[in-house]
C-alpha cells in the first residue's frame, strides 16, 4: 500500500512540475523572434555591432556639429 501511495504522490508532483515547466517555456518562447532558429550567433553579433557603430556615428556627428558651431562663432 505504501508503494502505491508514493507513486500517486510522485505522479501528482510530476504533473504539477511539468505544467509549471510548460508555462515557463511558453512565456520564454513568446519573447523569442519569429525566426530564432534561422539566426545564428554570428548574425546576432553583426546586428549588435551595427547598432553599436550607428550609436558611435551619431555621437561623433553630434561632437562634430558642436565643434563646427563653436568654430563658426569664433570666426564671426
């Protein structure tokens, strides 16, 4: 009898655990992009580097504009 009760407890625990795991996986899968299987780490790294270089370019453009504006003020 004890063996049967233990099996029932284990069965209920596994059902609960698997349900919670499935809910967690479902939440995680909704955060992934639609083509997550097609993207390799190299493409993700290239996208990240492109975003970083665009940010650097934007910052350097702001710096150049500041220097150009200050040069124009000194000329006038």
